[in-house]
């Protein structure tokens, strides 16, 4: 048998060779192309993987496949088993798949297919004089396969256990008590925080949620998981949350009210992580005030969405006029009637709203409406003639703003 050792090499530190080349460097060089082939085979042979969102397949799944291939190269290069730390990404991936509802047998089959294709790649050109190295490569791959099966199964089952027990753990009981306004000392062993950031979020749909099942369901779970991960990171522990694919409520324990800018940044990071637009409302409340804060924040979110405001985080002060005028009163109808003369002239209503939104700037309004500034001037004069209210008069401007809010509020109520 021909030796592969160079001058001064020992059997233990000589690189393993198959096909006349060191196995580890060759596998690293082939990892990107082999990753694509492994992913293609997973999609072809495992229906649950074929149903995953495209973003997940090209992202998380491809990443973990390539990570595994590079781990095989490291194991073969150093002739050792993988360390606990080196299997961390696989454990995290298994936990994520558990949260998304991917069955364990499909995950383990995916690992087996990937490892088999890895072996086929490195052994294709094996020569008779390389039997010792071939046997060593097989041994190391089998050890790694056993480690992967153990690590992935354990992480998956632990994640499943946590998910199954979520309904009965202390955090869930604490959140239930807080939302119901019930004494927390009798409902749960978990102690409430001095106060909470009450956060209501409306989550936009991710593009992958519009596809067929089970991909749409997995995309929704993935979105929720990403939202929770950002909120957990903010509080440094699992946050109290209740979310479905459209949104929900989070109670973030704090000692004192955080800066509003920090909460806006938090929602921005959440939207970026979930890759969806998010509209939210927040306020800080003591435990006994949580139910009222939740109800109010939900109203604010609905108000923001019904009035066409952009995604982002809002507080009561941001929508004070709309909020007050959304209360059903005689005055609400009276204010809306101020714009009745414009009801059959949608171009005038649209111009009025755009003109007020742009701070009475005729050029900005014209640009937004794609008309000439003179057209804006003409329409503003017609609005004044028909309603008797001029945006140029401070008192009339207040009435016009209030009338638009009242009209939107009544429209939202009618739609509901």
C-alpha cells in the first residue's frame, strides 16, 4: 500500500487522501456547489421541505447544509469528533424547525441525505491503495452522523417540550392574570414587574404566507418566532406575548418607562427581523392598569390603520384628535357634515386632505397629486366656496382638520 505521509509526517497528522487529494480542502472547495445539490435533493424527495417558504430554503436551510459540509471537512482534517460548540447551529436549527411544525423524521432524513451525498462526493475517485484512508473517513463520518442525530433529536424534543408546556408555565399564567386584571399572587408563582410596556402589534403578511400549505403556515410561524426573538432580546428574558399571524399583544417588564425613541427603534428592529410592515401602539402601565392599556393600544392600532397612516409605533398623543373624535357623539356627525358639499367631488376631498397633510404647501401638494400648482390653488378656492371654510384662516383650518378626522372615523365605523 502506498503511503500518503510526507517527510516528517506521522500516521496521525498526515492528511486523509482519497482520489490522490486531501479530502478536507477538496470538500471545502466543493461545499457551495454541493450545498445547492443537497438542497435540490431535499426539495425533490422530502415534501415538507418542498413546502417551506422560498426565503427559508435559500436562507436557513442552505446555510445549515453548508455549515454541516464544512464541519465534516474540519472533522476529517483534524481526525476528531465534533465538539459541543460546533453542533450549536444544528441544535438551534432543529429548535426552529420544531417551532415551525417540521416533523423530526424529516429533519433526520435531511441530515442523512446530506451526509450520504457528502460521502459520494469525496469517495467517487477512491483508489485501491487508499483503503486505510477511506476506512478512516467512513469512521469519522459515522461518528459525526451519530453526534448530529443525537444533538438534533435532543434539541428538537426540548423545543417541543417547551412549546407543549407553554400553556401551563408561569409566564403564561402571569400574562393571563395581567390581561384579566386579576391578582397575580393567586394565579401564578411568577412575580409581576413594577410596570410593563404594553405593546400591541399588527403584523403585515409575509409574501411566503400567500403560498400553498404547509409553506404558508410555516412562514407565519417563522414570522412570529422572529418577532418574539427581538422582544426577548430587548427584555433579556422570554417576554410575555400572545401572537398569531396577524399580530397580538406583548407585555415587556420594565422598572421605569423607557425612552419613546427606544421603543420606536425596537419596533423598527422587529419589523426588519420579520421582514413585514408592523403598526404598533405602546404605553407603560402598572400591573393593575394593564387591561385598560391593552384595550387602548388596540384602539390606537385600529385607528392608525383605518386612517391610512404609515407603519410604525404610535402613542395616544400621536392620534389624540382622531381618538377623541372617534368616540360616537352628535358633534362627530356635525363635523363630518361640514364636508358634505364635497361629497360628490372626490378630487376636492383628495386635494384637501393632501394639502393639509403637506402643511398647506401648494407645490408639495401638486407633486403628490401629479397636478400643476395652479390646479391646487383653483381647487382650494373651490373648497372654500363650497364649504365656506378656508385653510388660510386658522379657525377654519382647525374645523377642516376635525371634519376630515370625523369623516374618516364615521367611515371606519360604517365599514365595521
